[in-house]
């Protein structure tokens, strides 16, 4: 791999393929890169097509990238907290619609430790204890009756992008122990983001308070295996008692440590999405940010349809990659004619390498 | 808030919500973050939905973020210049069309101090003394007869994105005291950028030489309250006699100090856009950059229509957020069925926090 | 231009137009900026409309920007290697379709020095010895029979975005001396990226293993002068024996040294694309990244048509600028009614200044 900072002995005198660090790199930049590297080298070690390196390379990557405390810097989670929660796969399957036309939701906002990888627990600000919060699924014209109770320390709120309401009232912040209730009727179908709208919004999204509300059109779309992918970023500060704190100032730099789908880097490399040949697959993709687009792409396939606006209209066809803006959502469809293992990636690969990759297995 | 670099006493032992700075942060990164923070913490203190924190939090933010000279770094404007120009709201209302079919414009390019916030005056390179320059409004098929006289020190020029002309001739640079005249007839409707095209273009746009030319279609669009929003970035160098100089090298890093609409961070939080219930609102949005997209979103609403190309065609519907590329423009429409206070934001929130937020008040 | 780090004597006491460096800039940031600056100041010195500064300014830029070893930092190529390959223009003309319906390609992957500018040779990882690799041109429904033989040291592979195949098999990595063969039949027309898909993909794309496969629709598009532009980024490490090594960790920062079309910064400023008045021009634009979008724009023109998905459908009209996502491609058309010299640029100008600019000359 030769992607380490240490210059390694080149394979031959003739061709030097070392990816060298700049000589002028100072401690803090080095520090930043360490954070990046450890994650980068973690991901490729887990997946199929994304680990095409030789066993020797993988061993080297492991040796230099994953086990060396020297490379882990301030973001290292060398010591998990004593009561670390388990690493749980976030279920990407779109939950079924309710037979009721009114969805009654009562959620809690709270601060909670969230396990995002084998060796990292973050101090999340959450909806319902997880990052992202739960997937909401309803239809155009349904009514969502939503209550948020704040069990957290700082004020929180809820902003559904699918709602048409006065934000000053409905999306208002509530203090610890208080609640807010509002209702709305989605007018448009689509993959909508929700998030805490309490200032500074950057901090509340960056700390984990986001998720997806999927609004299906009144007339159902063609039958498909439907998945929800919410891309987001983590910006790490120092851990306190083994729990990584989020760093607002690093969020402002827009240079993330992790970019991932559904809160855990590379989780769907380890435990892929599975469909059958002939299936239509529909990805409801939300870019929660807080800062970056998702350049969504499936390796070995093209999207038959991307809905730029509300489905079933607003469609373009024959697309390799399309950008979902931060705070936005789009719907991507493909028909799985070919069996195999198809990575889905953020093709902005500096961010892809930081965890926004997964695997779609199409079984024969 | 707990977004300061200093570790504050957590609210309880159990839940530590401090957003910690990385231990390895060195002076200059700290310096960068200080610039960012002071602006960030300024904005939320001014608006409605964007300041949902408790009074105690706001006080803390003020104490640690806004009044401490320690946090203001090189970009601080602790001392306004003696003859500081007043802070003036940039009128976002689309000016009416002329009854004439030929628009005759004679503008001056000059270097001028521009007040962009309570405590900041920048050394602008401007069209007509302001950042952005004036809004031009014409129709497809109208003729624009444009003269630029350079009253500045360095050469300047004018590049209208709505023009179809030989840039080597029409957009040529003119030295101090000289003029250039050209005419053009817009072929397409849309929200077009204009800017100084003199090399290095990055510097001329970054120093303030940009604006919007709005081309309405021949057949009028549906009646609406129409606003023009030009998103842009500032990259601060050290002040000279209280006037902030722009820093070309920081422009190259693409990490801005301020991102805002119509040249002043958060101005439409302080003095919102106002419409009535039932109004159709049309935003003509230009991303002047010089570097970044605008992820344009209205909190509590969805866009009925976004015109990706020339209106009235090229429309998509039911959109929460769409990206306007740097150097591009799009048109966003919504119908205000609900009264209330609707923030419009750049949902890339690291940039939103730096000033690209405003407020649309829908009165009953 | 006054864009240097050194404070220069301002032109007058009244108006100080110095673009000052922040006082707190530390060695490494300075180092980064030096890399950026030297390239920036190189480009404007070469083109027509992009060098509208006075001769005096140009001389100053040269004096401070291009000849001073002090400014060149780690990325300087003060000493070309003894056997430096010549600087060759990458032909941007779309190659003609074959009369055969099956395209048989046998390519080599290898590590090779590539001359990307007068003073820079990089240690490329390449397809067929160049960056980008060759342009492939076929039709929807044609068959591409592709063999890759790895003549390089590290494992490599090939991922065609136009293919619908099992990536685990077709896009698998092959070790030195080995080969992989696969065939595919493009279903959709468009400007598709290809690249090495071996982990870490960021490194393989960043080191040069990318290119374009252009798929024309079965029914030909309107006759046009057709060009292929692949935008990409370089991230420089230290040179070894005069050959610049790529730096994986800098790729992760997403802050490039060079952004350019077809592998060489500013090559089409020096040797423009040439067409005649009345010609329709069709740009097949691919953003190879590895990280960034292309905000594609032609100065002095608007695009009659941008195909967001497969042509001839999925078109929008009357567009000044549109973003091509990293890992994506779009098709841009304009009709050259006006003779002149029209720069085509990445309007994210921090990246435009780093080399993603060219010139389209429309001859009378």
C-alpha cells in the first residue's frame, strides 16, 4: 500500500511508489492526518472489492495503520469506556407504511454515548438514543403528529424538512424536561432530512441530531427493495473517559474525521445490503452534512432513475453519479440484472475513504 | 453553548457535553478557528429561530466568543477606521423592469471601504462602491449597453454571464482612468452572475467585484415577491488602519471567514424579508463564490419549483434543498401558505454559521 | 497584482490594495500556500483573457511568484529529472467511433513518470503511460472487450462506470505480470469515468489512474465539434530524483496543489481548442476528482444544453454553469455564433486558479 507517513523501502530502485509526507508537515497537520489515516486504513481492510490489496499489504496496513498508538493521535480511542454500548448495525431497510393515516410519534432528545465502530464511542446528542435517529416513513397527505420531550441538558428542537409549518413555533427549542408538539401533512414525496434546529445548528447536527423522513407518493412507486442511507460527518475532539467529544471548531473547518452512511463508517461493508437478481433497488439518500455533499455512486451499475425532486416526477435516467446537497435528499433507483457484489460509495473519495462506503450484494 | 475552546465545567458529572478542542492544535489553526468562531457566535445571537439557546448560553457565548480580544486573532476589527462608512442593508428586492428595451449603464470600478458588519470594514474592490455591485434587471431580448470606467488603481473589467460576446474584446481589462463599452442581448432567462474577469479572477471576485444580472423571460413568470440573493465568501487578512485587507492566499485554501448573502453576514436576520400569506416568493440565487456552492434551503417550507436552467422551463418540483454551483445561478419559488418566520439558509452549515442565513417573515 | 505574502509598498497612502498574509501563519501553512501560489501565478501568465494585468504586474508576479526558490517549498521542481519526458498536449478531440461494433482493448497498467508542466514530472500510476488514460469512444449497445495487464509494482484494476458487471470479478485487482479480461455492453449514453478500483481507491485515482469512456447514443446527436475534458487534482509530496511523488495524506485533506483538465494545468491556454463560427461544440466533461466537483463554465457564452443524464434525454437549457460531481460526467453543448476567444473554466476559482482553465477559440 505504501500509504504510510514513514518512507518505506521502495520495491525497486527503478520505481519508487512511496507516497511521501511533505517534509514541512508540522505536529498538528500530522495529527489531523493520523486521524484520517487510521480510519482510511480501517475501511479497506473490511470489504471485498475495496480490499484488493495483497495479504502482505493488508498486514502492513494493519501494522502501521491500525495497531500503532503513534498514529492514533488525539482522536484515538485506545481505551473504550467501561460501560461501552455494543456496536449495532443501523437497519437501512425502509420501514413499512402504517395502515393508519396519522402517525403519532413521541421521541426523546437526549445526550447518549453511541458506539460508531469497534474502537470508538462518541458523546452523541441524539433523537431516541441513536445516530441517526429513527427512520420515519409516511405518505403524501398523511398527518404526522410529533412530540419531542427533551431529556437532555441543553435545549433541543426538531426541524422536519417535510413539514410546512411556522418554524418559530413548531421547531422551537425546549429546555430539559419540557416538550413541544406539532403536526404536519407532507405535501411532496421524497427523502427528507430532519434535524435539531437549535443554535448553533452546526453543533447539533454535527453531534448526531439528524435523520430521515421518507415520504412515499400517494400512488406507490414500482415495487422495490428500499433502503435509507443518511450520509453524515464526524469531527472528533479529545475523549473524556474514553468517550469522544465532538469539536465545534473542527466542524467549522469542514475537514471531517469520518464520513459515513447511517452513523457507522463502513458498517455495510461488514454486513452488506442483500437483494436478489431482478430486484429493483431504491435508495432514499439524505445528506445530513453538516457540511458536505454525497457524490452517490454504485460500482458496476448505473442508476436507471434519479429523482432530483419529488418522485414520481423530476426524474433523470442513465446516471453514474449524482450529488446530494448537504441538507437535501434524492432518490436513486437501479435494476439488479447482474448478480455480484456492488459497492455503493461517496465518489468524493477523500470522503469515501473515511467511511462512506457500503456493499450491495445481488444474489443469484 | 459549550462551543468554546476552553473546557468549561460540565453541567453534570454524568454527561459531559463539552465540545473540546483537539489537544494538538497549534497557534495558527487556533488562529483560524478564532476567526471562524467570532463570526459564528455573532450570527446566532441576532436571529429568532437561530437563537434558541437560553439567555445563559447567549451570555456565555458573548463572554467567551465576542468580547474577548483573545479570540479575535488577526481578523479582529477591534478598532474601526475613523471614517468608517455606515452599515447599510443591501436591498434584496428585485428592481422593476425598465419600460425601455435598451438598458444603458455606466458604472465605475473602484477600490472602496465597505462596512460589512457592526465591527468590520473591508478594503473592497467594487462596482459602484458596494459589495455586491448593483442588481441589473432586464428581459430576454433587451439590449444592455454597458460602460465601465476604472477609477481604481489596478486594472479591472466586467464579465456578464448573461452576455454572448467575445470576452477578449468586451471583457478586456482597463487601466486606471480608462473605459470599456460593450452591448449584449441576453438570450436566456435566469439568475446570472457578473464579475470582474481580470487576472487573478479569484482575487477580484474575492475582493468584492461581483453581482447579479437577472434576466426575466419575455412572457412574465407568475406574479411573485421577487428577491435577489448573491452568496459569496470573504477571506480576511490583517487590517490596515482598521480596514481589513483581503488575503489571496487564504482564498486559495478555500476556507472562508465569512459566507453571506448580499455581502453582509446575517443582515436579513436583523432586517428580514417580508411578505404576506398567499404570496408566491421567487428567489433569484447566484453563487458568486469565489469557491463554494450554496445549498439553498428555507426552513419550514419546500420549494414548489426550482429552475435548474432558464425559466419558465427546466423546472423541478417539491425540493427541500438544491445546490447552486459557484459561478452559477438558479431560481427558487415557494408559495407562502403558512404565516411565520422562515429562515433561509445555506444548509452546508459550516458555511451557514459563518453568515449565509436570513429570515423570511410571512405576515398573516 | 499584489498577491504575494510580502507586504509591498501600497500604490498610495489612500488606497491600500495589498493582499496581506495573516500574521499568525506558521511554517506549514505557508508551505501549503507556496505550493498553491506558484501554480496560481503560473497560469495567468499564459493565457489571453486570463492575463489582463499590466506588463508591470505580470513582471511582479513573475519576480515574486515564479522565480523565487523561497516560494516553491516542498513541491518545487527546481531540478527536472535527467530523462524527463517531454511536455505533450493531451489531445482533447473525441476520437471517432469504430465501424466495428466490438471494441477490443488491451491496456497496460504501469508506473511511469509523466510530464505535467514545464517544470514538473510526477510519478504517475497510469493506464497506458499517460494521465488521463486514453479516451474510449463507443455506442450504446456496442461491446467492449477489455484486457488489463499489470506491468506495475502494486496491484491494479479497472472500473468502467459505463459497465454493468460484477465488480468483484471484472474489476478485480491483478498483481504484477497478471491480466484480467472482461466485456460489457454500455446501456446508457454519456460521459463516463473509468479508474483503477484497487484500494485505497483515493490513492490510485489521485496518482493518475483515471480517464473517460464516452458512450454515444445509437441515434447520433446533432453534428458537433466534440471534446473530452477530464478534470482532476494533484496532491504533491516531495520529489525523489526530480520526480514528484503523490501524497496520500494530502489527498485526504482535499486541498489540492493542482486542478486541471486532461492532466496538465493550463495546457489549453497555451494550445487552445479551435472551432469555427457556427459550429456546435459538445464538451463531454468527466470529474475524476478524486475529491472535487467541476463548476463548468464558458466565459462569454451560455450552454444551450446540459445533459444531466444520458443524452439525448435529460437535458436542461440556457445554463451558465453546472456542477459535475466527483466520479460523474455530464455533456455540455453550445453553439458558437460569435467569433472570439472563450475561456472555459472551473468557476470554483480557487481551483480554477490552480489550472482548471482552457481556451476555446472560435475562428471567423
